[in-house]
C-alpha cells in the first residue's frame, strides 16, 4: 500500500492578499509513494506524507528549510534534478508514443532522515537513514556497514568508523548524508538549495543518485520535504 498524502490545507499569501493552497508535487505520483512505503521502516508504513517545506511556496534557502522542518522527527526529502540535455545514462528514460519522443521522466532523488534536521556540529541520525532515487527506475540504498574488525584500534580505523557512521550532517551552509574519506557525500545540498552533489558513499553502497556517468554536481529544481504523520489521527511520528 502506498503512503498517503494528508489533506491538510496550508494556505500562504502569494501576491497581495491572494491566498494559495500549498500542494504536493514530487510525491504526488502513486509509484513514488509506493516505493517509499516499501523502503521506510516498518513502523512508518501506516503513515501519510505531510508537505512541510516546498521551494515553490516557502522560498529557497537552507535557513528556511531548517525553520520549516525543525519539528519533523522523521522526514523524507525529495529533490528534482535538472539534467543537462546532452547527458545520457541507464537511469534516464525518454518515452516514445506513436513514433514521437515524449517528455522524459523527471529525475527525483532524496533521503530519509531518522531525526529532525537541525544545525549541529555533531553527526546524528542512525542506521535507519537511507538514500534513494524515486524516479526513474526507483531504487533505495540503505545503510549496510561492513563487519567490524575487532582486532584493530588505530587512529585510521577510528577515522574510517567515523566516516562509516556519517548519517546526517547539517551546518549553516549545507546538509548531507553519507560520507567518504575524500569529503564527497552520498547526497549533499548547498545553502541556497540550488546545487547538489552525489557520489557513492561508504556504508550505503549507493551509485550517484542522479545517475552513473555524470559529474557528481547537479542543479536542483523543485525541492520538497515531507513529515510523516499517523493515518489514524494525523499526529507526527
């Protein structure tokens, strides 16, 4: 069963005194919500997605992001990747209908956060965090640590362990999930939420979320964050 969408109607002022309802976009397709239902922890499967932040309505900056998501104990971030028309790989699909090329499926990637995002100097989150591509060719990469070697306690091993457990990192100028010794990330978003970066990350074993064969950096279109609320009473979980 796909995750549902809440019917909560937040209204914001867009021009003058004109009010507009905040409507979800990236989680609207049922295929996306079905994939998310398969990936979230089993305790989260009887929940609805509640849109709490959208760059279309609330503005585009990390500061606004933090303001909007601070009370969401668990959240799903969805980001639309703006791809170079000249780039191609197996993760993109352009459909053909009656011999004519149709608009390609949008590339939507994201991450599941097991704790509320906040500015912190510490790494937080846990092994329930995961990275994913929602479309096309939906795929999820969960944390799969290598078996621990109990026989070594060198500084290098401690450093590698710290990278392995790099779940949620959030500063004033970026957020990220998953890390590597060279500083690259499974997914990193910059402070104005216009640019992202994705590389294979230690512990997650993911491919670059936006597709193989491209540079690690990409531009972001629409970005949305959804909190998870119980279907039975709409309370945050």
